[in-house]
C-alpha cells in the first residue's frame, strides 16, 4: 500500500510541484450521465452521481440552467430518488423536481421524497393524492404510508376507489405490504384480469403485480381472517391455472371490434383513453366503463376525415405523448407536446364537438383540455 502511494506521488516529486488530490469534473459526469450513447454508461455514471449526494447537485443545477430541466434523464432522477442521500441540497433538488408540473419525471422525484420520510413533506403528499397524474397519486400515497403508520391511512384508503385501476392495484399492494388488509380487495379484483387498451395489455400487468403480492402473502402465516380468505382465493386460482383452466378466461376481452382509438399519456395532466367502433360507439377510460353514442351520420363524417396514410411521429417524444390509432389500416401517429399537426388538431376538435352534440359536454371539455398540451 505504501509502495502504491509513493508511486502516485512520484510525478509531483519529480517536478517539485505541490501534490493535490485529483479533482472530479462533476459537470462532465452529469453530461455523460445524460448524453452518453451507451445505456450502461449512463446508468453507471448516474449511480455514481447519486451516491455523491450534495456534492453533485450544483453540477446538475448548472446543466438544467444550460439545457433546460426536461433534458434531465429519467435514469438520473431515478438514481437520485432511490439513493440513501438526504443532504439539504439533494432534498431541495428532489423537491424542486417534484413540484414542477411540467417536469416529466416529477412522480419519480416525489417517490424519492416519500422514501426519505420527512415530516415537512406531508402537505405535499396530501396534495399529490388529488393530482390528475396517476403515478403522482401513487407516490403521494406512498409518502403518507411511509411517513406515518396511522394518521394518514384513511386518505390512502380513498385511492382504493380511484377511477384508474392502476392506482387501485398499486395502492392495494402498498397497503398489504404495510399490513393493512384494506388493500386485499383491490388485489383480488386485479387477479386474473386480461383487459387490453387496443395493443396495450394493461390488465395482464395488473394481474401479475397483484399475483406477486398475494404470492408473498401466501408464503407467510395469515395474520387475520381476511388474509386467510385472500390467500385461499389466490391458491385456488393458481391451482386452476396449473390445471389449464383459467377462471378469468373470457373475461375482460374486447367484446366489440374497435376500429381505432386515442391515447393521451401525460405526466402533467393525467392520461386519457378513448376507443371507437364502426357504429359510432365511443368507449371512454382504460376499463371502458363509460360509453357514448354518436349519431351514425355524424360518425361517418368523422371516420371519413380520419386519414392516417402512414405511421408518423411528430416531435421528439420523451414521456408525454398523444397517440391516435387506426386498427383497420394498422397505422398510428404519435405526437409530442407542442407538435400537433393542423389537420389532426382539426379532426380532434370535430371529435370534441361530436361528443358535445351527443350530450357529453364534460367529456368534450376534458378532451379539449388534454389536447392543449400538444398544440
């Protein structure tokens, strides 16, 4: 060890220059963590910066000032959020990211604050429970659960009735992990789901997440009758799967042939899902519980005007996007914020007018509000 240290000092001794510790170029590291062409390098450098804690924050701030906050990568945000660093500068950075509604990765930043369990963030977590973005609501619930085991629990229970099934499953898993049986019905509801939103098998993902949580629960001795009943239901379902008879088979499948759909994913304003049939039946939401009927003549006009001649992407899509699909032609167009082409904007406005004419002004207003981000 002494020999290695002496060798490291030889260049200094030979030149009679003062020997100093090697300085780290944090600005270069931040640029590499965000811009390097190889994913493995970006991930490794992001992890190094996250472990550096407050020491790396000034360089990250300088990168933001020069390139804009939206250039900060999800890999870097996630590494910092999951790190065990809780210095003042790190907490301030996560907080600034979490309260910026225009920042793509604000939900991940809020999750980082949740893991740190600071009392000063309880108001932010409560406010997050009412946010339009489903991931932000989930992380708000996580923050309340980790911060206190009792006081905020009723607020978290409210999300078990959330309109988004992804929220219900995620919150159900968190509650069960915290020993709260109130989350069990949400997991049992998700078990075996197979719904799709056109090409997105979201039901299967929810089912796998719920099954994994119940699998963990079944490996332990049930602590309550509710847990015992849930474990029994899960084991019965799993046994039927092994036998090749899926008790959920046929459920949640598309009963109608959808000709197309509109999908808006927004970390800022929340997601929106809409599908349509040849007869002008519009199905709203991820689960498709709400249906709207547009007059046949009006719908034919709309269908004739929707011409997706080829699949295109308008603008640089990083996180938020608007996607419209024509399943018959097997074409789709994806639009980044502030990149909506004029002809598609006109068609979407006509769709809003058709919804309004059908007596669904609330849905038309919601669609208009979501489209604004992409104009």
